[in-house]
C-alpha cells in the first residue's frame, strides 16, 4: 500500500510563488511507485485547495481555474485518521493523509505557523518542529543562538520598527557603530525579499524604511569585504547528519538577489499577477549561477562543514536545510550567515553531485519525518494529576476556593 503524502505549499507570504515552484518540482520527483501524492495548495488569502490539476504549474496563472476545478478543503483528525474534507456542501471526505510534506517558504509557513497546526492535530510531518522553524526563520533569534554557540558571524544589530519610529536618531546612532557598507534585512523574510545594501547614511535610512514595510523586526549587518558566498546542505536530525557538496554562488550584485535565485537566465511571464516559469525558465534556486564544488581551501571546507553541523544541531533542525556562509577571501575568514530550514528547490542540486538523486533525497526526508514522529510518540506528554478534583462538583464555589492554591 502506498504512503499518502500531502504536499503543502503556497500561503500568505511574499515567497508564495517561490513555494509553488519548489513544491511542483518535488511533486514531480517523488517516487510514484511508493507514494500517493496529494497536492495541498494554500492561496494568499489562506484558503486550502486540493486536486490533481494542481500538479501542473500552468494552473497557477489563473486562480479562477483553481477555484472552479479544485476542492476547497480543511485538514483535521477524524476517528484516528487525518483527512481532507470539503468545506462546501456536500462536506464529504476527499482523502486521508499519512504524512504532510510542508514546502512553504517564509512567513506563515517556514516560521513554525504551519508546523504548529500540524503538530496540534497530531499528524506526522517532514522537517523541523515548531522551535526549529521559528529560530530558523527569525534571523535575530538565529544569530543569538549562533552567538551563544560561539559560531563566527559578522557584527550586527537589530531593532523593532516601533523603536525606529519613536526615536530614529537613537536607533541610527546604534546602527552606525557598525562600519559601512551594511546590509539591511527584514528579520523574518527569505529569498532576499526586502534586503538592501547601504553605503552611507542616506541609503541606510532608505533601506530601513524599505525593510520596515515587510517586517516589524529589522537586522543590520556589516558587509563582508572581498566577499565569496558559499552554501552547504545538511540532511538529518539532531541525532544523525549528512553533508552535501559545497557550492560557490555567483552574482553580479552585492548580495544574492531574488532574481539571482529564482529568475536566473530563464524567461518567465507575468500572468494573473505572478511570475510563472515557462519552458526553459527558472527552476527555482537550481537556476542560480553557481560553481560546484566551490573554489575554496581545504581548511575552509573543513571549517564550513564543522560549523554547519554545529549550527544544525544547535537550532534543532530536521529534514534538509541549506546553510549559507560568507568568506573574506583576503583575510581568509569564514562567517556563518543563515540557515534556510526549507530551502528553495530543497537544495537537491547540492546532493546530486555526490550521487544522491532528488527522488532519493525526498525519500530520505520522509523517512526522517516518520522516524522523528515515532520517537516523539514514545515520549511522555501527559501525567496523572488531581488538580481538577476540587472543580468536579464545586462549581464556582470550588473555583474560588482553589484560586489561592493555584496561584
């Protein structure tokens, strides 16, 4: 009997289209002899749809087609099974699901929101849990943990939007303790959305205003001189980890932009308000210009591999992730930049050079998800207590009597 895998993607996020690309790639590479694949697309207004036509990326050029032919559903637990049920009459069960594979990038998907919902209903799912997802998406949280683990990082500061609006001079004074140029980032977005580099005070203010339009928490970091960007992927969980090849990412810009990552040299066309990859167009992060393996020293390679494992374990990551590094070529210094807990294209292009095909990578991720679920099921989640004993027959009077004890 095939394992029923519900692939969840899309969502209310600026990385909505990126998620669609990654998910359709994965759906087409999952082993259909082993898995029954159920696409679950979440629209930008948070409606859930399923249907076989969602496996074709062309359908996303016209939302009306999805609304007309797709089934608007909810996911919940019923009689020990996890089911997708029609929201509209007749409210019949569409299918049941054994495990969920979230391929959601950014806010409301990669940041613990969807993981929290899946965990609350008890369904097995692929990838990191709530905690790993939260710290993997929030760059300020992430850097605080990296700092505690003594991992090498560039100098940085972060602040809230209200602090800047209430006293911009004080915030700018603190930011200017860093050396120009600096890079300004919304703390919880991905895919380089909302990121700008500032060379002076005027550009700094413009970049902060831009970042605030995307997030309420802003991160500012010193730019690494003589920069070389390299990435590595880690597969596993807190107990076991495997490492991919290291790539060197090529960009003509000061940092790897959204276009570098997802538009690449391919052509796409705007349809229905979104960039739809056509034939020969973007393949997600796999379309970015890169050199594999990276042209780095053996010492740097070993350092990156060691830091990647330490970071992966410190954040409690699971499944596959991509960890980005910055190298100062002149000073020969390596800095960890950030982790991508659900990387674009699931970083399959970093595994194929060492003989791990995309289908095998997806299979490994699902197996890790199943094993982690079984391990968690063996833990104690409840314990016997008589804390409610006084409430059983006492009503409000019992509550008043217990108030002091509970406080």
